[in-house]
């Protein structure tokens, strides 16, 4: 259906009211060089020609499941049961829109409620929202929330935080009152990284943002950090990029976190070239009214039957406007549903089993790498991701191994250019990594080095 409600006469009347003669006059402040750039795209083609052309482009990619795959650093390859994709493609889920009218959206609201329950239990927190865009935007919203709660402006970003999350936080707070203090990444010494975050806290600090497991794979007990933050009336925001880790490690809530945010992609969602993913956001009861995004609650109707509604709706389109707690207008509903289905299929026992299979794969990888001359593993404690120091630039090694059909990981220099981390390689091993994959990696790495 075409949607062109305005006639030529309507447009001319609008332009006359504004006081310009042509629509191009509205764009006069845009430099001509970028206003209508030449785009290198082929001209009109038939449907079959387009399919062939796009097929050739897609053929240039290496499928993550077709080669030994050790890439992580924020997005992880896990097995997603076929049931997940089958169920989310049901019409009532696939085409459902925002559940503004609870009386006709009980199914959508119920799975949102179940999702929130699962996230709260995973993170060890009291309450979770109905998801956000992704882990990085959830982290940025947490920083904004911390300023509202504490009425202080300084946010400390620990060196363990993923560079992309730092960038999103810095962009989001560019025109707010927040003052962002970013600490240097330190893959060589996890304890020093934790101590640096503790030492940076002062009376002006609104929050400390610490990733655990960190971007370099280190796992820390954050209880001392929580105590230091609370002593200065600051909040501890714990970030994770690998939600599967919560099936094996102590939850952030148990370590004293006030807000927990992260990426939920690993459960129910494939890599998908980087998206769409879903952001997880949880907090405690005391702070729930400052939590951004949607929140689904359970209630009873006039007949005493269980029902579900959106509650504490303080987003900008829900009356509050400038007093809103968030400008995020939607949740990643279908991705959240995929998460919930996968979690339901696993259950607590299944999740712990998959998590331990991930850890075992990482331990096997670490042990195998120890046999390669010149390779130094930097982690004392880890889940399914480790960092190694190589005798040469990691980016060069990754390129050479890719030519051999092995995707070996993410060079730290790609995330932190100019930080002196050229020889550091971040490697992940999930339950999808086999013994043969590790053998192929070790053999090829030995040759390259």
C-alpha cells in the first residue's frame, strides 16, 4: 500500500506557510558535497539478477559454523535449538506490536513477564525490565539512571569494560551533565584493574561501571568494589557481554551490584552479523522507579483472574515527557522471546550444564595453547574467554589464520587502537568448539608463529 497523503497543492501550501519556495531550500545548510552523493550501486536489474548479485556478495563471508571459530569479545556463537526459531515465527509472535492494550495482548505481556523473571533470577536482582536495544545502550541508560538516583555526575568506567560499551556511554552522555572517567584497559593484571576502579571512587562519583567477566576474560569477585562504592554513596553497575556466564559464576546481585546490565544474545539468538540483539537490565526494588524501559506486572482482573499489564510507565510517550526515565521507546521483543524460549527449554539444570561445557572448552583451549612456544595465557580465572600474549602483532596472526580457514579471535588492537595492546589476542571457546577445532588452531598457530 502506498502512503502519500499530501497532494502537490498541499505541499505548496505548507512551503508557503513556512516561507520557502522549494523543498530544497529546507536543506540549504547541508554541504552540497554530501547532500546527494554518488552511490556506487548497479542500475535496475531483474529479481533473478539481484538474487545472484547478492548471493555472490554473501559468498564472500565465512560462515561461523563452517570453520574452527574462536571469536568472542561481545558476541558469541552458541547452539540455538531449532524449537526457538520455529516458535518465534508463529504469526501471533512475529507480527505482534507493542502491548499498549493489555486486554488484547495478554500472550505478549505474559512472555515479557516470564522474561523479566528469568533475567532477575540470572542476575540475582529483584526486578528486570522488558529488555532494551542491546547491552551497550543498556549500560548507557544505567549511567543516566545512576545520576538521577545519586544526584552526582561522575561515572567511572573500569578498564574491564568493552570499548564499544565505553563509546556508547560517552556518546549518550555527550550532552548531559555526566562526567565520564575512563580507566585504562589492563589485560596483564586483573587485580590491578579492580584496584584502580576502587581507587578512582570519590565523593562526586555517581557510579562505577565494571564488566565481569571483563573484556579480556578475567573473572573477579566484585564485593570489595561494591563496598567501596557504597561507602561513597555511589552505585555499582555490573556489565556482562556473555550472559551464559551467569549459569556458572556468582551473580552480580550476590556481589552487591545495584544495577546489572548486559547483552542477552548468547541465549536464543544467533550472531546475525552483529544484530539485532537484546539488552538486559535489572536492579533492586529500591531503585525500580528510576529504571528505564518497559516493565510488565502481574495483577488480577475484576473477576479475580490473573492478568498482565505494563506498569510504572515513565517513558517519554507515557505522559512524563521531560521527566521520563528513558528515551528508549521499545524493547527487542522478538529477541527477548527467543531468549525466554531457549531459557525455558534449558531450565536451571540445563543452563548450568551448557555453562560448564563452555568453561571446559575454554580450559581445553588454554591447556592446548600452553604447548605453543611464545604464547602466554593472561587469565588466572575465566569463563569461556581468555586473552593471550603473542610474540608478534595479533592482527597479523588473525589474518594469516583466516587464510587457513580458522577464525582465531579478536585482536585487542581492534578494540583499543594505540593502547599498546598490539600483541594481545582475545579468544573465546563455547560449547560449539570441538577437540578437532582446537587441534587445528594449535597446529596452524604454531606454523604461523
